[in-house]
């Protein structure tokens, strides 16, 4: 069952990564079109700077969970590499729990930003007049997804440690490398 949850989490984050890539490509095409239209004096689509900022915030918050699944976050392993297998496993669990704690705190602290926007009905002070709850809602949902992913990975890793499945533990939360892909 744990392996099924881990697989589902991996597939969900893989799908999210593809959607984020598509969003980035579409944003680049939108900006490029806007620049070319202005260059040739054909006007402007308008809002490319605003939309690109929203996309960057969404990609950052949602992409962090994808990076976590791929073990792409930076970790300094100076002490870890000098330890035997049990010590490395404990360091990995400790790093994952600390990471999860920080992410949960950030997700909790993001809610008041969205809540205040929802209450006030704030709009962007730009020509698009975007209702800010839309980009902030996407941004907040990304942080929540990151927190869910990190919490699930922490629990999966603890299970692997408790059941002495060291290879799975290492593959789930160990130090990733460019050779792993």
C-alpha cells in the first residue's frame, strides 16, 4: 500500500511537472508575441509582464514538490557521507522532517495572504485588473501541494526505515545525483 501511495504521488507530480512545462512554454510564446507585435508597431497584447509574474509564482510553488520527488533540492551532505548506512538513513529522515516542518509553516503563513484578498476582493493595479484571488489561489494551492507531498514522503520514509527497506528509503529521500536520472 505504501508503495502504491508513493507511486501515485510520483505520477501526480510527474503530471504536474508536464503541466508546468506547458505553462512556461505558453508564457514564453505569449511574451514573444507581445514583443514582436510591439517591435513591428502592431500594438501590444498587453499584460505579458503581469501574466508572466503570475506564472512564475505558480511554477515556483507547484514545482517545488516536483523537485522534491526527484530529489533535486540542494542538500549539503558533508556529515552524511562520512556516516554508515544507519546514520545516513537517520540524517535523511531528519532532513525530510525539517523540510516538511518548514514547508508546513510556509503553507500556513500563505493562507492569510489569500484570505485577505478574498475578503477585500482585491484586484491588480494594472490594465488587466486581474482579481488577485486567482493567481494567489494557484500559488497557495502549490504550497499546500508541496506540504502534502513533503508530509507523505516523510511518512513513507519513516515506514521504509521502520521496515528496514534501506534501498527504498535511499531512493525516496536520499541524496539525488545527476546519475540517478
